[in-house]
C-alpha cells in the first residue's frame, strides 16, 4: 500500500482513493513524497507520513504490515509521525501513532493482527509512556484477545501502575471473555483498594452495563462470595445511578438508556435482578433500585409480568 501511494506521486493527475483513508489524506501523502528528502524515501510532512501509515494499517497486504512494523520500531520514524508537541497534547488529542495502532487492532487481516501483537512487545514503541497508553487504548478493539494481549493487559494493570485505570477501561470495552475474566480477577483481588474498584464500577462498568458479556460476568461474580462492599458496588453499578454520591457530576460517567439494550441483555438484567431479590441481603436503597429497573425491563418487553 505504501509503495503504491508513493508511486502515485510521480503522476500528474490526482491519486485514486485508497480504501479506508480519506482522499484528502492520500493526496497529501502523494504531495509529501514529491518533496521527500534523504535516503529513507519518507515524506517530511507529519500529515503525509500519517496518511501512508494509516493506509498500510487498514490494508490487507502483509508486506506493507511488515514494513509498517519496522517503521513503528524506528525512533526516527516515530519522531516524524508525531512531533514532540503532539506528545505534550496527547491527553487531549490522540497521537497519530495511536490512530495507526487502532487501525491495526480493528483490522481482521491476519498480518495486521500479527503486526499489532508484535507492536505490544516492541521495546522501542513502549519506551514512551504516551505510546504505551496509545496501545492500551487501541487494544480495546482487538479481538479475539490472544494470550499475549492478556499478558500485556495484566502487566499494565498491576497495583499502583500508572496505566491501571486506562487498562481497566480497555478490558471492559474489549468485552471478550479473556478480557472480562481478567477484569473480574482484578476486581476480586485484595491487592487493589476498594475505592479504586468502586471507581472502575461507577465509570466504565456503568457506561457498558447494557453489554451482555459484561452482565454475564457480573452475574457470575454475584453468585460467588463477594465482600459486602464490593457486592454492593456491583449491584448499584448495574441497577442504580447516583452521581451525586459516587463522583463529581461534571466528570461522572452516564449509563446507557435501558431502551438501547438488546433483548438478551434485558433478559440478563431481569434474571440477575430477580435472583438478587430472591436471595435477600439487600438494603432499602438496593431493593428499590432493582425493583425500579425490573419494572423498566417489563415495560420494554411489553408485559406487566416478570419476564
């Protein structure tokens, strides 16, 4: 793909669109190659380099994926892809390196997946904290989750890790069974403070509580022996919403409307709620929240009876 784009630069007419890359970026890439200097064959313009990398990441050519992996492990190339200023603003604007990694993670081509899995082990790419965060965020789109990716998540979600919060978000957003099993393992570990676990539940889990795989994971947790504080946190994250008590309203996550949940998810909410009511051990706040949500489920399913 990269070779094809660079060849287009020698023609007087505008380049044809490249699948997965905006035409404007392709034109910029071609223009950039015309002004390239040095022996690398890379354009000097950051935007042109980005267009070429994004085209390769979204493509299906194994040769271009191998080339891209080589480039992304070159300090010189990484400096051309994202200027120093981009790293300073990375908290607000995603790095171009992150967007390339996300394109690889979403790409179902075997060579793209192989490239992404090699990248999460690259010492050069991982030498910068912002690029580590970029890979963690991109990993939310990588499925199926391999053993190597699970190890990557595990390494970056150890107690006290600066990457912990970002990794927990990636696990829930990934939603695969290996990802959610690791999330559950971290959640039930005594190595993490309870207030930290509550923050995960009241933010990321709350925002994804209509997801069937997450509901089933929480169902399995609630069937086990959870410490009372954690049990309460799981219950309220699935059935309640009290931003004034959980966090600052300006920064608190919002739950998705229940009406957006698919029928299997509605059935799971109903099943979990009824099991909790039958088991007892609920205070008035918990019981009221569960009953209110079950009533919503009944209305959405068009019946006044328990589904």
